[in-house]
């Protein structure tokens, strides 16, 4: 599935392959702060012209500065914007979302769904439900539901994060702290047995934490690339997480550690 985005007023199609390249470029910059065109061409098995176009796109979004023969990191964190993430690990995310939706029992209830491409995919699986009230701070998730379902959608207020299209800050936290939900479905930028659930941004982490704190059950949806990663801000301890839905490419040793912490792990095959 391709996802149409825009940069500089021009339409761009972000395929799954391109999403993976963009993510790999940002990861390389996060590790070494500078990369050469030759290194990227060799490591990503792509032509110089293709890599140059990727670098130009990321530069236009402020994620790097192109140099003679490569690129260097800017002050921005290496967080791939949500509009590019939809194509990355697409098959895994579809399978994860389908399983997560199955974990939501029938009957009238309120649930919270956070931001991110995998959480939005969960929302797509709930469009046939008529018995749910869904609370979300995600513009992407709200759009998926409001545009083609009979689900009642409640949005928080807050400030929009441009990379994730999530509403964060005191307004969002206040709204989430004022309600209780049967279940929260939330994505992750990183999850480990030692550090729990983490994300790139501390403000987003506080807002997501409010979503976790007031839920009877917390289901984390994450593809295998997030397992073993530790990001800046902690969202939740593993003791606060009920279930993890992840694809079967995940490291079995790390999953075993997570299971020993009391988390039910659901492995899915894309």
C-alpha cells in the first residue's frame, strides 16, 4: 500500500520500500551524526540518484543537512514522521492491528487509542463496530474512525505534534485524566524488558502516560523493529502493560524477558 504525502507542495508517494530507506537513513544519522552517499548507497542497495532524492526529502523536513557527498544530522530527533511510517513494516502492522482488534471484547464500552501508524491500523479494524466509544489524541486515528464508521469518537484538546499528528500537553492530559476507559491501545517507539515502553518526546510521553494510567487494560501494539529499542522518554513500566502484540520476527529472548514480567505476548505472522 502506498501513502500519499506532500513536501514543498509536490505530491510524493511513500512506498514501503522508501519508508524503510528513510527510517534507515535517520537511524544511521542518529548513530554517527554524519553519513556518506557511498555508505548509504551500499548499505541500502540503492542507486545514488535514489538516495539523493531521499536525502532531499528529509532535508526539506528539517531532519538533516545535505553535504558534499553525504548528509549530517540536525538538532531534530531521528523520529520518522507518521506520514512516512505507514508504508514501513506494512504487512506486520496489518497483522498486529487485526489481532489487537480481536482483543477488544464485544459490548458497549469506552477505549482509548493512541497515535502512530499501527494504532491507526487498529482503528481501521474497528469501523464495523457500533458499540464503542473511542477516546483518542490522534488526528490520524480520529480520521480513520470518523470518516467511515458509526463509532463514537471523543478527541482530546492539545497542541499538535507535527511528526506524529498527536495532540499533547496539558489540555490533552487534563482530558485523559478526567475519564476512565476499559482498555487503552497504544503504540511504541521502543520497548524492552529493562526500560519498559518509551517514546522520542517527553511531552508525548506524559500525554500517553495519562492514557495508560486510567485504563483497565493496556495493550501495546508494536512491530518487531521497536523491540530492544530505548528512546528518550518513558511512557510506562512493564508492570502497567497487560498485553503486547508484535510480529514473529521479534527477538524471542527479549520477548521471553517481557513475558517473565507478566505481560501477555501475542505473536502474529504477517
